[in-house]
C-alpha cells in the first residue's frame, strides 16, 4: 500500500467533512456540554460519521481513533486518528476558525496528515519524508530569528489549573515576543507555523487527535516540535511547542 492511497483517502474524507461544516454553519443544530467550557455539536457527530464511513470502507482492517467516540481495543498497527471538527467552540459561536484533522499512524508514528480549513478551502497535507503542502504548494517555516519579531500562537484549556499555567506563560512571553494570538484550533495553528505565518505555537493539554496530523505537517515544513522538557513530541504528550526551530529554545525556556 502506498502513501498516496492513504493520503488521497484522507483528503477525500476531510473535504467531505468540510462540506458538512459549511452547509451546517448557519443552520440550527444541537449543542451539548461534555464538561465545563467543552462543547459538542451535532455537526461534530455528522462530520465524524462521514469521515469514518469513508475510511472504514477503504481500510476495514485499520483501527480508528476519534475525539467523540470511545476507541475499541487495538487490532492493527495502523490507526487513523481523527478530530472531525477541531475548534468546536469557534464553530458554535460562528467564529470562522475551525478545521478537520485526519492522520494515519503506523505504530503510533504519523505517516500522513491532512488538516482542512473549509471556509477558505485551505488543504494542508504531508506525508512522512515527503514535505508539507498547502493546496499543492510547498510549505517552509519562517526565517525569523529574533523573539521581538515573532508572532506566537497558543490555545487555552478547559481545565482551570492548566489555564493558570497558560496565563503565567503569557506573562513571561509578553516582554520578549513581538505579539501573540489565541488560535482556537490546535490542528490549524501548527500548520500556520509550517506556512511561516507565525513563529511558534504552544498548547499544554493536547490530545492525540489535536495534533497527530498538524505536527507531521509542521515537521515536514522544517519545524521543531517538542514537549516543554525538550523531548520530541509524541502522540501521548499533553504539552507541545512547535516552532520554526530558530526560536525554539528561548521560547521553551520562557513558556516553562
């Protein structure tokens, strides 16, 4: 099986999910609370069903891990990791920053990754060792080497203790970096680093589906992605810093 078939299937599934997001955005749909500050919409489930239907039809022997459905026991070395609607809070508020994320892993290492932003029709994709692309054009991280010129993105957490850590990190960064933004989509923000639109992104409470595709895309564009302790980021690590590499160590020190 070639990477190309995996990648094309992921792209097809992501575009199917994106079409649902566009169609439903200004319709009436149900919104539930999974927990404090943690929303689940009817559209999350609709997009998940569309993605799973495509993937399971093409690769019935592969495992599938999604944000919204409890994972069955592992039975394959291959696993599709899906966030059907990343940025649910944005979507539910009508704030136009959200995406769908699909990665295929082999033994917990990402082989292909797709992140699709449906409103702008931005398709970020990568395959291991094959570079990263936005709508077919190659991506490369920025060459900014001064913190005072850097745009740094971040995301909150539903957990208040983690939010306090984020606020403390913002306070340490504020005197050193050019500016900061809250992304609202943990799948999109590392892709922005990959595109050179910002120099760094950090999150302190990731799940595998948040970044399985995005970190691969960023790394294939030349980014560095580690934990705050400095280890290469892996799927089960909750904290992650993605940067253009040039600013990684000073950013890691300030965020810690």
